[in-house]
């Protein structure tokens, strides 16, 4: 009997211990990050009633009242700056469409939109998922519809282990389920995943930022974040994955009376244009440069305070936009709440897409203005094992996130163009953080990852044999203790209650139902 008892205890313990251990084993041994983008999510959307989950997650981790994005405050430039840590003039994604040229002659320019070429102005710039994937040694990246995420990068044309192309028919739940399966993949578990949601941008453009439609989308995103939280918990990842949630830009309403028709001042056959309101890239035809510029200057003097005209040399340096071959000779930028004639096409497209009755009083959402405009500021919050709890951060630049994530993931940065990461949000020791300052501006320095939580240390750094060794010792101890206790009980029972065992054995067949229903005390009696 004692042998059976010991065997039962041992097998139970083995199953429990190694069952739990296998759960841990199914995930990556590296620090794990989930980066979530909610397109055009304004910080002002966060509200106790609308977004209870976000309110809860923010207070359990860190958040900033807003962060600073890059100019233009549009989707592709900002997603790529978040992913690469550099400004548009470095990565070259100046807008949704740009003119590009294989030589220095302006007449050979080609208009390109969302494509491999748009994202490969500078082949030395690697997105964080590529950097992580290239570091190897069991690191795996996943990219769920992140803009630019479906293209290979680097000289080896590296792609992430897991990726899903832009497909708006994929439900939010399916996206999250796929992300969880990437984190828990048996052979190649991801340690970095980028997850993209296209709302509330889509409905914001069509109905304006104050609309019921946008409120519904904001609530839907809040439910999705709750689903992410629950799924992380279900998979045992809630204390292993640190989640960064952010947006690329804000949005503001556009009154249709605020659309400026530049065609009244400039012959539209004398130039070509890339980009969309409120930022237009103007490329005058050869010999028409002065005509175009003087026409735009006249429009500007007639519409003071509504927009600005810049030659390439005049573009504000703080935008980090001018030093690129794709930068246009003339840039026209509307002030907040204004747009140009191209926006009429946008209105038609939104009306068609959402079956909206055309009405001059309809409001439409717009973004892209200067990154100093308050309504363009993005949201930011993070929670999980590597960030502090209950901390409000000072606003920082979204380009500071890439080097921060590289630091957490212990990835090597080879360029001198990165901002200093915002370390203040990390649960890191001061000494670890101090290593970054000189290292970031020097090539080929492997940055150290801070871990001060027990869980983080266990998961990130402990070699596999330590789990088995600890388990072996624990099992041995359990067997010894169980055996000693069982022997002690047996010797006691022999001395004090000899009749009990024969009595039960005698009656066990005919009185099974009684044995089940009777209490332990009654049996002893
Ligand atoms: Zn966007």
C-alpha cells in the first residue's frame, strides 16, 4: 500500500511539475514583446465608459498623455518610423505615395504607392522584426498586417517567421488568435510580434472624430484589448509578454468649407503631385518651376493662416523630411482643419465606401498636419513584466521606441542615427540603463537587457537544465518525505486501531454504496 501511495504522489507531482514546465517551454526563452498599433487612436478617446479595459491596463502599467510622432502625421511614415527608429528622411517613406527616381534626373521620376520599392529607399534600415529575426539563436518575429511588414528587408531579404499580409477581412479575433499561436508555436515560438488594427482610422475618415461610428470602433478596440489580455492569461503569457499599445497619429474633423482649390492659382498641367491632403508634394514640369511656385505663393497670400508653401530648402529642419532624394522641390502643408482640392476625391470615396448621402455639412476626418499640432498626437500605454506599474510618463518621440525594444531584446544596433530610448518606463536597474548612453552612438555594441523581476529572469535567462535539476531534487524530496510519513502512520495504526482494516475488507463488496456515502469518521467507528 505504501508503495502504491508513494507512486501515486510521485506521478501526480511529476505530471503537475513537468506539465507546468512544458507550458513555459512552449514559449520563447527571450524577452517577449507584443506591439499593438491602433490606427488614428487619439489619446482623447480613452474614457472610463468607452474604454474601461484601456483605463485598467494603463493604470496597471505605464502611459503617456500622448507621444510625439513624425511629420507627416500619416500612417505609413509613422508606422515605419516606429518600426525602424528613424525619421522619414532616413527611411524614405515620406507618404503613402512618393515620386522616386533611379538617377538624379527629375524627369525620370516614377510615382509609387504601397510597394516593396516604397519601403526600400535605404536598404541599411532594418525594421525591428527583421533585426530580431536576423539575430537568430531561436529568435522569431511575427508581423500581423503592420504596414510594410510583408516585405523582405536587408541584404539577405529576410522575412519574419510569421506574417500575415494586409487583409481587412481578417477579424480582430482571428488576428489575436493567430498572434497567440505564434507566441506558443511548438518549434519556432515568436518573441516579438507586431499587431495592427486599422480602426478607428477608417470610420474616423468617413464620419469624423465625434461620430457614433467612431465611438463604436473605439469600444470594439477596447473589447479587443480585453480579449488580448484574456488570451495572454489563458496561454500563461500574461506575466511573460510585455505589451506596448500605441497609435501612429490622431485625427481632426474637416469642415468642407475649409477646402482650398489650388487649381485656381496654378495650372495643374504644369506640375505633378504625390501624397494627399493636407500635405502635397509638388513637382513642377521642367521650365515651369517659377510659374508653379509664384502661383502657390499667390494662393498663400490670399489664404493666410490656412496653409504654407515650402521650397525644399525652407522645410523646417525639425520635421526631418528634407534630406532625401524623394523630397519634392515644393511642399504645400495645410494648417489644422484645412485641406486642398484633392480632398474632394477622398470625400467621394468615403461616401461610396460607407454609403453616405453627400451633404456639404458632413464632417470627415483628416490627419497629416505638422507633428506639433495637438490633435495629431498619438496614444501610448504599456503593461507587462518589463514595465513599471502605475507610472505616467512624460511625452516622448515614437522614434525612441525602436532602440528601447532593441535594448530589451538584446539586439545589436549598428547605426548612429537612433534616439535615446525612454528607459524611464522600464523596471530596470540604474546600472543597466547607464550602459546604453555611450553604446548607442557606437557601432557593434551589444546592449544588455535589464531584468529585475524573478519571472523575467527565470524566463529569459535560465538554462533548460536548471528546470530539470530543480524538478529532480523536488521529486526526490517528496518521495523521501512521503515514505517517512507513511511509515510513521503505519506504525501508529498498528498500535492503536488494529480492527479497522479487516472490518473494511470484510464489508467492501456488499457495502460499496455505504463506504461511499459514509463519512471517514463513521468508517473508523
Ligand atoms: Zn494611420
